[in-house]
């Protein structure tokens, strides 16, 4: 069986690793010219869905390298006011074992994870190949690329993200909607001066700061050990870029509530976006303003949050979808990457255990629609709660969030 994957993002690469491990001939076609040519974000929160999927798909040494390059674990999630008053503290279950994929709950650097996912696939990842369409025949699929070339495969997997060409062809009516939320993301490298400005709560785990119309989410990535040192010991020969510890921040608000019109933000350069973010928090605690001023300005970027809507079951075929390609969701619950990796593992299992390709894809799609769109809906609810930030209703919601096991603390 020859499987073609459109998109070398998290889901596409994880699937390719799993299929190679199971002896399937797989090729990944990626539009970009390399893994690191576009800003895609820094910190990801991964949970057991990702842990189990990566354990299933990665060769053992790459899985060990993944675990070794995760961030220091969080112990508390905190909600603060813009003046750094603690509104709520939620303890993370102390029984979670970060070394056990079934209870994983950790931060990772997206670039590092993608490098690990791409390791060993060099001859199978084809950069600069933008899929523009496909034709499905009775016994296979022909892929068409922007450069005029074609490729044949038995199965095509659309792992090509929220604007998926594969989805638009397979399911032209599947809606992706603008949620109205806007986020400017930035990254502060952790030197001594930045560390001194970080509120103590942020060292304990993910932090949400509420300030009028805007909110700021912040999370540290403090590697347990330098990724390149871990690679040298665990998987010599695998290239992992040196990345220092950092704080990721995301300033979010409703459309046109970030202090600049949406149309302007969509085309603004990183320095202009950084200036907008600094202006939006100009009345906040001086330490927060000083911290944002230490951002690596060139890495600032803007996103409009989009979300898929549930799609009724469709007839299975040789073409299928995974990740954001079918169930894009708001980052509000940190679920999109986890779900994409879970899809990859489930599709890999289906394709390598069943003898009938269409039946295998039908089985995968049935499960994926259930948990994938459930994750979209949960993320939409979380985002709706954040969208009301700053008003008493939002505080009420924060107060009444189900507490993780072992939670302590309460709103003052
Ligand atoms: C700032 C931010 C923070 C996030 N934080 C979290 C988090 O903490 N936890 C979490 O679980 N999720 C998080 N998410 C969501 C997560 O990043 C996505 O859900 C995840 O990346 C989806 O993986 P994917 O493989 O489906 O798509 P992607 O990772 O988007 O990969 C798609 C790939 O397809 C390529 N491509 C696109 N079109 C074509 C084409 N026509 N031909 C060939 N290639 C193509 C793209 O270049 C890309 O490489 C976050 C998202 C953002 C934006």
C-alpha cells in the first residue's frame, strides 16, 4: 500500500512515522520549503492523547527523545488580575506521572517536536510540493501539485491544516467559521532579567491574566535538559535545533478590540504587532509591561481563531482527513494538536490492521468524527467563556470550573 500524506505538520508527520514503523510505503508532500520557514507558535500543551499516539507511532528512541525534551511540569494553573492579584489557583493532579504517556500533561516546543517527528523521514518528506487537487479512481488516487507534477497513491490523507485543499474537495460544504477571537502571540527568551520580572505564579504553571477587554495567557517552556544534549545522548545523528527556555504569551480579545482594526493586524509586521500588544497592556502591572518589552520582537505573530463545525457522516473512500484539516478548533483548551496526533495513531492502526482499505478508513472516520468534533465543541465553549473575560460572568465561570483532582485555592 502506498499512502500519500498532504502536509508535514504534527498530524501528518506522526502518521508517517507510524506507517513507516509498520512497513507501509508513505510519502509526505509539504507546501513549505522547510520545517521552520513559517511562524506557527512555540509552546504546545500535550496530554495523554498525544502521549499514547506518539508512543504508538514513534520508534522507541525517538519517543524517549520526545519525553526527554518536554518542559518542566506544571503544578498549578493560576488566574491573575492585570495588577497581579491572584484570582484563582488550580493545582494540577500531583499523581500524574509526566514520564507515563497515559498520564502525560506537559509543555513542549512545537519546533522541537516537529524535528523529532521528521527524524529519519528525510527521503519521504517532499518540501515545496503544494497539493492543489486530486482525482479519485476505482483503484487509487492521483495527486496534483502546484508545480504541475502528479503522484499516484492508494490512499490520500489530508493533513493539510485548517485551509485543507483535500477537505475543500472531499467535503466542499464542511464549514470553517471565524470565531471572532484574535490573538497576538509572542515569545520572551528567559535570561536573568526576564526571569526576575516573571510573577512567581508563572513559574508554577500556565497563567491567565484578565484585564478589561483583553486577556493574556502565558506559559513557560523550561526544558528538563537542552534538547540538543538529549538528542546527542538518546538519538545520536538526529538534528535538533538548540532552543533556550522561554515564556510564551498570547494576548487575546474579540475582533477589533486589540486597539487596532482587524484588517490592519492581519498585515502588520512583527514589530507593529508587538507595539499593539504593549499598548493594549499599558495600564497593567509594571512587571508585566517590562516582561512583554523583552519579547523577541521578530517572532511576534497574529492569528484569527477559526473553528470547524460538525459534519454529518460522509461515504468513506480512498481519501481521508486528519487534524485541523477536518476539525480545526480554538486553541482555548489546548486540544488541536492532541487530537491531530490521536487521529494519526488511530488512522495508522486502522490502515495497518484491516485488509480492506475503505473499511479501515470508514472505521477510523467513524471514531474520529465523534471525538474530533466533541473536542471542537469543548474548545468553542472554553473560548466563549474567555471571550466574556473581564466581566462578572467570566469570573463566575472561572470560579465554577470543575477543579482538577487535588485542587486547592479559591478566588479572593
Ligand atoms: C498559537 C497556537 C497555539 C496552539 N496551542 C496548542 C496547544 O497548546 N495544544 C494543542 O493541542 N493544540 C494547540 N494548537 C493547535 C495545534 O497547533 C493544531 O491543532 C495542530 O497543529 C494541527 O495539526 P495538523 O497536523 O492537523 O495541522 P498543521 O500543524 O497546521 O499542519 C498542516 C501542514 O500542512 C501544510 N499544508 C497546508 N496546505 C498544504 C497543501 N495544499 N499542500 C501541502 N501541504 C500543505 C502546512 O504548511 C503545514 O505544514 C495551537 C495552535 C496555535 C495557532
